[in-house]
């Protein structure tokens, strides 16, 4: 009997960051490698990726990364993963093209080129394991599900999917292939739960297309459309609506331009040559002839909309005749930011329309779709994935409704190890799996302590105290200077500042009077005493930063010789002044000073 393990590294009890490892007889197969956008409390963090430190000790067992589609929640962490593990990457034509774009932006792996294009007709054999694929419907074409065929039965990973009978070519689900996979025998199904809260059917893309076109037809002014860059289906619908209403499209966002160019090159997006124009060309057209398509970094348009609403975008200034049309369904993780953005857009004076207010444009499976997938696959064991706990739990209930025993359903957490032994899966030992946070160019250098400090700074501010001491004379040279930011308004709290300075002076002098002097002990004493004092006075805990400086006393030199003294009295010949040639009569430029000398 084969030894099988399933380990989620992300994508369970959270939105995004999908990554799952299936281990069969020592061979490890990575299913998706995505990121997620940070929740509001992760201050300053750009994105979050899975923590795969467990895999470092098993790097030689990893056979490859198998991708379901080209969205950030499936491929966003790939460049960071490939920096640690140089393994082959498999995916559909568009998915691989978008993965290459993501990898190209990362200096460490921009030369990586071990990519392999697959489709549902292709299988890949790894010893006693065969990897197969099946097409599914999502809001990006070339989406695949993955079928890991083992001697004990298939481990099927659906990726993102939904069922839409009106889906056009390139987006259609191969129902016959799904039935075939289910008939061959599914040991365990890992299925998308993100739409488990959708009670009815998701809005058909045919109806969404009509809704977008109707909005364009009934808008007299300029339209600023926000969309996720990698939602190729939505972008095609926007292009079609613009063509139907004689409008030209301006692209805003580097991500968007690259993705559109990639999709066009693969004939997965059709845009007539004269449809796309520049901002300069748009100035020559009437407002009712212009559509501006907006996305943001990594395809998420929310921050770009905030920039536009604040008037910080150099190219887009909103007016009362503009319509801001948001055609995406943002992640639950940034719901607060979305509501704030909506308010900012209204304040900017434009008309605002969110497609999600009228339709359910989700690309995820509804409850009916999820149960249909379960009936296609007929799995012996079921693992709901991709969603918060409430969604995983609801998906588990849906599975019970179609006949899967409760004891065969596992709601996992990151790091749980599902082991298959004696014909059953059971939860084995956990592996340590956390989050790796990306902040600027830093990968994983932001942890709980830094986040805590950022949170404290945002809530209670910082309190800096500077004291200068003469350690040899055991005295304070100057009264401590105090600076505060985000704590209290200094001008109206002079007494508090004076009392704090007195306290610091007392604490520093007590330490100087001690027989043994220790810098760390002195600073910690200042922090502790100040912290208690400030909390008693204000009920706040600012970040306290003590700066202790020591003056250096150099004894006067007494061994100068008479010759030396006489030499210092000798006149020094003056060098002739340099002439500066400057037609304006001012001081010449001379040589450029090094940056280190510039003031």
C-alpha cells in the first residue's frame, strides 16, 4: 500500500495563498503556489506568501509545481518558491505565460526557464504516480484542475471553478472529462470552498456581459472601469462593450498592459488595433468616447482607485460627469479598504457603480456547483479548501448532504498532515507552517515583533529621550531632551515633558552612581521607569526610545617641542586663487563633490 500525505501550506481558513503538497511514496507534488493580500492589521505588508520551511529538508523529493490558473492566489508566490527550489513548473499555456511574467520581475530567478505547458489531454508520469488535468470554468481562460493518480486512487484538486453553461470557448468545463475522472476512482477531493456562502447560482457570464454593455450605453460621460488585471473574461467584456458604444480604451497600470499583451499573443483576448489609445490621444476625444481601464500593483485595483480619488494620479482627475465602474469582487480580506475606497470616490464627486451591488459576478462555485462537483467526483474522502473556516465548514455540510460520511471529511489548518494508512486518512503530526510576509524587497524579515511595534506606533506613538553623560565624572552633562511623535501634543503638555525629563535625569544619575556601569541596564531602566510614569499619566504605552550619548574628554597634550611650536608660527605661503570662468559672473561649478560631502 502506498504512503500518501496531504499537507496544506496555505489556502485553508483564509482567503488566497493556495498551496498544497501531496506526497506519494516519498515524491512531493506542489499544487499551486499563491499569495494573499494582507488583512488590515498587517500594517505596511504588501503581500503574504506561504511558509515552506518544512520543505527545505525535503527539497530533493519535490517533483514539480503544478498550477491551476494564472491568478495571484495560485501563482503569486512562485518567484519566491523558485528562489529556494529549482523544480519544474507545469501549467496551461496562459498560466505559464503569466507565471513567466511574475518570475521575470524577480532578480533571483529571472533566468529560470524550466516551464512546461500542459493541457487536459496530457499526462505526466513520475514512477507510480501519474499527473493528469481537466478543464474548468473560471474568470480566466486555460484554467485546469489537477488529477494526481496514485495506486490507491486519485487525489483531485479542483482549483478555482464554477459551472456556467453559457461559458464561451476557452472557459468551458469538460463535463465528460470530469465524469471520467470520477469513474476512475477518487480517493480524496480537495475542492474550492470560496463560494460556499452563495446560496443561489452565480450570475452567468452572459448576463454580466449584457449588464456591462447596458451600463456603457446609459453613461453619457467618461467611464473609469476598475478590474483585476488577470480577469481576462472581464476585460474582454469591457472591450466588447466599448466597441459596441464607439468608445476608445486607455490602459492604466503596467500589470494590465503586460497581461493584455500576453493574452492577445495567445489569441485569448481579442482587441481590434485601433481600440487602445494613450492618455494624450484621449484628450482629443469627447468624454463619452473614452473608457479608462484601471488596475493596480499585482492586479488589485483598490489602491489605484484610492490614488485617483485623492487626486494623486497624474493622468486621471475625476469630475462630476465621470462614472467609476468597479467590475471586480474584492477579497473579504480587504473589505474595510473597499468601503473606504467607495467613500473616497463619492467624496471626489464622481458617480460610482459597483457591479457586486447588483449581480454576483464571482468566479467561484456556488453551493449548487460545489455539490455538482462532489457528485461528479464521488470521492471517498473530502477536504474542503480555499476559504475561511465558516466556508470550509459550510462546504463540509454540503458534502454530507450528498452522502459523504462526516468521518471522511477533514477541515484542516495550515501544517496539518493528513496521512493515508490502512485504507483511511487520519490527522498525523503537524508541521510548523506560518506566514511569510513581503514588505518591499524584504522577504520574511517582518515578524510578530515588528508588526507589534508598528501597531503600537500607530496607536500610541513614539517617545524619544536623549541624555548626554560624562561617565568619568559620573554626571549628566545636559538636561535630557525629549521628542514625541503621535503620543501627545508637546506644546500643551509641557508639564508632562518636564516631569519626564526630571525622571530620566534621576534614573540616569542613579545608574552613574553605581559601582558597575552597564549601557544595556541603563537604557532598560529608562524604558521601564518612563513606561510606568507615562502610563500612569496618560494610560498609553508609546514606543520609548532612549538615546544615551557620552562626551569624550581628551587631555591636553604637554609634549610639544619648541621646534614644533616655532613651526606652527611660521608663515604659510598662500596658493594663488583659482579662476572660475562663468558667463553669469557668479561662482563657478568647479568639480562635483562626492555624494558623501554634499550638504
